[in-house]
C-alpha cells in the first residue's frame, strides 16, 4: 500500500469520523480483497468504531438496473432485507453511522457522465452527508473524483518476498514444483513482471498446475500438455483454453479427444467439441458488447443460449438480489477484454472491423482521457 500515511494510521482516521477514501490500483491488484478485509475487521470490532452498519456494494451490479439508483437500491444490492422504515431512518439521519464500501467505481458508467447520480452524491457529500465512503477504482478514474476524496491510497501488489511466499504456499513447499516454476519465471522476465499483480500470479500458478493435473485426471496423454505462457496475452488465452478443456471433459464424461497441437483457442475450436463453438462465440460476443458498454455483469437471460449447453467455468455467479435475476460475470475483467478482442478478430466482418478500428483510433486521439483509456484497452489486446 502506498499513501501519505501508514496502514494503521489510515484505519484510525477512517474510524475517527465520516470520511471519503479512494483506493486505487490496477486490475487484479487486490482492491476487492482489501475491501473484504475492511468489512471483516469491522465485523470483529477492530476498526470503523463509529459505524453501526457497513455495506459492501459491487458497483458493477448497478449497471444492470434500468431505473434510478437510490438509498433503497443500494441497501438492497448489499443484500439487506430492506423496509421503507429502514430507508426513512437512514435518510433522516443523513447516513450517520453508515459506511459504504463501494467496489469498482470504474465499472459504474454513470460516474463518467451523470453528476446527479446517487453514487456521485455520496462522494460529493450531497447525499447521506454523514456517511463514510471507501471506494475502489482503477487509476484512470482518479482525475474525475480526486477532489471528492481527500484520502487516497494506491495498492501496489506483491514484492519479491510476497511472490516467493505465495509460490511456496501454493505448491505446499514441494521443492520440485517450486524449482520448476521459479525457473520458468526466471527464463521469461516479462512474465515474471506480471507476478507483482497478485491475480496474475494466481492465474500462472493455476495454469502450471492444471496443465499437468487435468490431463492425467481425465486419462489424457500427459505428453499433450499445453506450453506455459510467455506473454500476458498468452496467459489469458491459456487460462481460457484450460477452463474450456476442463468443461469439455467434465460434460462429455471424459470422452474428450485432444491432440498434441492443442495449444491455442483456435486449435480447440477447430476440433469442434459439442456445443463449444456456440459457448465461446456467445460469451465472447457478450464480452465484446460488455466492453463497449463498460459492463462486467450479465443477467441470466443474456446467457440462456449457452447455459443449457454447458455451465462454463469461465463464468461465476455473483449473487441474486431483489432487483435482478441471477447475475454472472467473467472470472477476471482482463479475461473479458481478451475475449472481446478475440471476438473482434475472429468473428466481426472485415468491413465492420475496419470502421470500428477507425473509430477506436479516433478515440485514442480524443481529448477525453477516459474515452482514450477505453479505446486503447481494446486496441492493445
């Protein structure tokens, strides 16, 4: 954590009085984990002593709502059994005793364009003025809200010691696998740099482990193991690939037939596993449209065409609230970007692709910083 104060001092300040705090960090750096830790510490009575209620809200869930967000909506998204008396009580007190832990400000589209939104009002202090707000975001939103949040923290991820500790724990101190994995990282420095982001390291360990255990567990030839990734893009592709192979084997009772050329997503789809092309196309299409709309959460209705075929391990259920049916998301926002780019290159008609590329390039030269960031994300994938 990088800030103008140490972590313990930060907790004291937040516990002392209503405050607005911005926690910034790149995707996968641990922002959601950080908020969960704060919620757990509050539940144990260790911090936020001035707060009677702490509400952990995933802001991406608000993007599926088709009406104005208000106090009742946010309380319900936090999975509370909300009555009108509770809403009135909260509003009458001006939010006193409440602390909102808002996760993923960059996923909340209204913050870019709608200064009258409920979330903007919370940060500005025009809504529930006596409440505390701790909000996470990718760094790109900082220029938009830094004047609203007097305390800023930046999560920096793992240092070398944390990386080694994580590797040892995940491989249960097995010297053979620790040595092999460490040698792999030393050989590919660009991949090793990715490990400072905790989620990247978790994905690399998953790929290393799955490429060995999954093949043997389904009785597949171990000499057909998939090569370890050498770039960031390959890391996402191998994760998607192994997840889909696992789905294929699971839902075909292990009757999946792989060959020694199976090292890319294209190669898997060329084998035409039952229902697999349809699943990948639909999820990639949703990812592409979700990327353009800045949307990370999907309703179950949007996934009906593929859920009857296979419940892909690429998807996880978030939760169900009173305002929406069951919600799904991809396991990692960067997976969404990878699949969006894959859809762009694999399935979009060439003329449409050229027009979109021109529009994206124009966005990359836009004076609007946030539009520039959004366009370059897809182009760089």
